[in-house]
C-alpha cells in the first residue's frame, strides 16, 4: 500500500453496508486503534485515495464519538457515512440514492405548555463533495439520485402515521430520507478540523408499516450497493486537496499550514538584489 496516498474515511453502521463498500477496496489491511476500534485500510484503484473503512454500529451519538476517534487517529481528508435509509417522499423510491445536501438532527427542541417547539439543527454537506456527486451520477444510468436533506433520528421509523412522521412532515418537509447516524458523523467532521463530509444513503424502505416486507425482499442489500457505488464514483471525481501528490493546481501546502514553493521563483532571503523584478504574489508572500 502506498502510505503517501491521502486517506478518506468511509463509515457504515451495518454489516451489509460495510460489505457493499468493501467490495470496491483493494489490498486491504486491518488496523486496530489502541481503544479497540478497527478499520480496514486499502486502495481505491483508479483514484489517488486510500480508503479507511469502519463499521460503527447504530446511533448518532455512537457515530459522533467513534468518528472523532477515527479522525484524530487517521487524519483523513474527507468523511463519508454510507448506508441505507427510509424514504420520506413519494418520489424517492426504493433503490434510489439520496445524497445529503444537509443533514438534520431532528430531536432538538423545547417542551412547553403549548407543546414541543422544534429547534432545528443542521449541517450542510460538503460543497466540493456534493458537486462531485452531481457530476458522477450523470454517468450512472442505473442510479436514480436525489440531492436532498437527510434527517437523522435515534429511531427506526416504520409508521408513516406516527407522531415522529407528522413532525418530520411539518418541520423537516424538505428531507428526502431518514436514518440514524449521519448527523453524528457530520458534527464530528465539522468540529475536528471542519473536514469535508457527506452522507450518502440508498433507500431500502418507505419508513412505513411495510418496512419489514421491503427488508425481507432484499431491498437493504440493493440499497447499500447503490449507495456504495455512488460513493466510489464521487471519489473518482473528487481530487485531493492542495499539497497532495495528485493535486494539479495551486501552490502546494505543508501540513503545518505554511506555503511551500510551487513554481519558478527567486529567493532573496539573506541577500540583496538591486534591479527590477517581475513576480507573482502567492500564498500571501511576494
């Protein structure tokens, strides 16, 4: 494995989601954090990326804690949460993929004598990654993709007539899907270096009473495979940030944030020069 390659962190909750992403990763090796969290790290062929893949289990709080641990350990350039979700819209069908333009945490609010007052909290999906996804899916005729907000809640929604479902329609009516981990991972990425982060979910059910029938039909496996395929396509489009070996534009940057030289130059440090000079300002230096 080429350790000089930049790393992206791809997170899943369920074994079938993990397997769908793992199928695309070559030359894998397992790494174990001192606290026991395990990842498989390998190459995504045809790209400049190493992918560190982890299965975290269910729940936003768990996702936030473990994503923070993995970011501090592996120092990735981007974070993806990939898996399955329930549809919240009639035109978002089973087998479709929802790319999260933002992610909502749906349980925040204040209980008052007049009822529960929602206090929405959200984080946008990375602009660069959303743009890469829009470009990627244009060449994926077998994928029906939607670019919509995604709602995160610590609940498996299997009743379209429930109080939670009514709250979603009232307060988060632009959301296209509901899942259980995305906001945790997104907040961890935001708070740990404001990393690029994106939630990509394949639709396995309609978040209604027929969920168990959809799951029994194999819809979760198909949805996970679709979400994984879109994630891989995004990484084929998305380029490493400045300073990576595969970066094509702009001066390279050191890991400490300082600028390094990216083209022809004259260095006057420690010397004296008399005469006209034509130069270019770059990185705040002349």
